[in-house]
C-alpha cells in the first residue's frame, strides 16, 4: 500500500501495464491527472483537437496491436472524443479514453463543463467506468485495458470525477488480487467444424472472404496456408485489406460497392463462402437479399452477435479466427485437396480480363488517381504504413494500392470518418517510428484536421501527406453526378487555402506537383525529411471512382463506368 492521489494511481498503473504514450489536451477537470503525469516516463502527445486524440490512439492501436490511450477534460473535451470513439467501435480498434468529470457532489447539477459521457458513449463502447473512489483506480485502469483488447477489441471509457483524482489514500498498485482475464481465444465447436469441413470438401467454387478479424487475431499465416493448400481465392473487406499479400496469385482484392470486379463476380458465382472475421456490412454486400444467393456460407467470428445479423449462414462458428482456421487445417490434413482446376483458372481469367486497370493514358491536364496509386506502390518501401481518409481517394487507394501485410493499410471503414487519416498516421508513426508512414488524404478531409500539423512539428512526428486535391467534396459530387442529374449542391470547396503555404506556416514542408515525375521526387524527399511533408496533387473535379455498385443493387450489377 502506498499513499498517493487517485490521479497518481492512474498514471502509475498505466505505466505498470506497459502503456508508453497518451494523446490528449488538458482542461480543468484533468489538471490533477496532468500534474501527476509530469516527470514520469509516460509520454504525452499534445494534440490540437480532442477528436484527433482519439484518432491518434486508434492509429497507434491498429499499427501496433496494442491499446491506444487518449484523454480529454470534461464536457466539450469529452464530447469531442465521441466521433473518434465511435470510429474505433465500428472498426473494432482497442482504445481507452480517459475523461475528466466534475466532482461527484456536482454531478447531475449542470455544473460548468459537465456532460454525461457515460450515457453518451454507452452505445459506442465495450464498457465504461466512473470510479467513485481513488482506491478503485488501479483495478479500473487494468480492467479497461484488458476489456479493450480481449476477444473482439473496442473502445473503453474511464470517466474520472475530479474529487476522485485529488483524493489521497493508501492505494494497492499490485495486480495480485486482479481476477483472471478471460482468454481472447474462443475455441470453436467441434460439431460446427465438422459441418464446415464437409461443405468445404464438397465445394467446387469456394471463396474465402477475409475481414478485419483475421488481422486482429494474427491469423494471416493460417489464412494464406489455407488458400494455398486448397487452391481457394481470397477476397477481402476493406478492414481485411493486407490479410493476404495482394500480389499473391490467390488474392482477388476487395469486395463491395467499390470492390474489384473479379472479387465481386467470384463471390456472386461461388457455391461455398468461408467468411472469416467479417460482419457483412452493407458496403461489402450491396443488396443483402441478392448477396451470394447460390452460396452456402460458413461464418467464423469471435463475436456471436455478428453471425446471422445481416446475412443468413449455413454454418455459424463462434471462434477466434486463428484458432478456428488452425483447427480446420488440422482436420483437413496436409494433403492438397484434389479440386478441379477449372475454378482456379476461372479466377485467373477474371483477374486478367475483367479487373479494371488504371488507364495507361497519362496525357491531359490532370494526374490520374489510379495511375498515381500504382506508381506510389512501386515507389514506397514495402514496409510502409499507409492511412487514408474517407472519400474517393480512399476507394482509389483500396482498388489500386496493393497492401502486402496486415496493419499496413489503415482506414476508417464502418463510420466513414472524414479527417481520420492524418491523425491516424501520426498515431501509427508514434507506434512504429521505424516505419515510413504516408497519409492519403482528400482536400475536404485534410481541411478538417490540418491543425494537427502543429502537433506533428512540435512533437517531431514526421509523416508524408499526399492530398488528392479536386476542389470539391469528391464522393458527394460523384453521387450527384451519377444519381442526381449533375445537380451539384454543397460540394464546392472554393476558398481552400494554398496547402503549400499552409504547411510552411506550421513549419512543415509543402510541395505542389504537376507531373508523375514531380510526385516521385516529392515523395522521395518527404520520406527522407525529419519533418512532415504535405504534397498537393491537383486532380480533376469530375474524376469518378469505378467500379461501383449503385445503392440497392447487388454485387453482380457492378458498373465499370458512368
């Protein structure tokens, strides 16, 4: 037992549990926490907006596999975290958000900067805590970190009343009395495994659909072995991108609204789908009534509530992706399955003939996004971590920038949060300072978070930002062009500042490029720079992302042009 304040107990427990960095902004209700932080080995990154603190923690978590931690004061500080918390919840990212709260005697009295953050975040967290005594804090912090990472990961909120932070009592920092943590591994039912194996053995046109759960459970090796041994094509969701190297012969790319033609067609033509760690979101399936109507679906997921939620399945298997794939591999044996080569040959033909390639025509006043991403893939080191914002550039990246390893392609999927990419890149760089980190951004997205250039420079977190600048909100403009008779409304970004001058005003490097060669030089210089580099790439405001499945249509109704 040691005499200390509740705030000090929080800091010491975070350090003891292996937390190395926290992203945040102080305020009145967290001043005791920040006072206890001073002089400790817990690194603090001062962000310029609380939403970005949550996104940085999210990027840190996705790049490292460890929980990201962020903090904000009560009231507006805490509510500014909400979008980032919701983003992490939708994409199963483990973050712990520590918020300040008014003292317990003032809770419920509409005190200055009071907000019910427990109630506000109840539907977008795995769990939340509001400890009522300083003695609880070590166990609460340990539980929050554990809950965030166990089984299906997600965000946890710890709301700290100010009087609990300042209370000085004898506190036990040991974890000896901590209840045993449930294992993240969930063992699949042997009966369901047998059913799945029977289906797989009889399949003539099987497809594996890999989601983010493969990355989370570190099951990429098992996935690739499974695909190679039995000659099964692998499609992915956006969150599953990188679960199999996208230059692998069996990889067919991402499915969905802007999925690759081969992936969408193979899913539609399959007789058995082995879905691993995905949730069949509407952006992946298109019309759920039309999705894979002739397929028997085996769905492996650690979260039982996801199985059958959107798509009816033949064989539900509740289990950790790595454990379940290993069990199926063991039961099927080491001998390759003697399936007809027709399906594999069909896959290769689709990949070759039907997948839309970037135009080889580089002429014209504008650089072509598909061509840009293909060139960037050749240029960037293989271990580069890339993040994206949300919009057209995100889909161009998903289509044309190949990911070769898990945790190397970080994007906002379920919530579709504009402004996610740049702060996520900073968080990823903090987690992996040894890796090059590049953010693909749209001009609309970057404008929402450009203030974090100050954080990047002050905290010495160098990344490369490539802005696809079309002067409009690109995805709404595309939809208005295709479905609203070119009746453009609210999408003109005129008045955007000069991104080169903006970057330089913060102390970063700013460059504007007008050719592919200039882009390559700027990127190479940016990778060598010890400060963040912002590269402005003008593109056509009328450039569309294809392929595309229109709203309400099935994957078979994919459009390859307007």
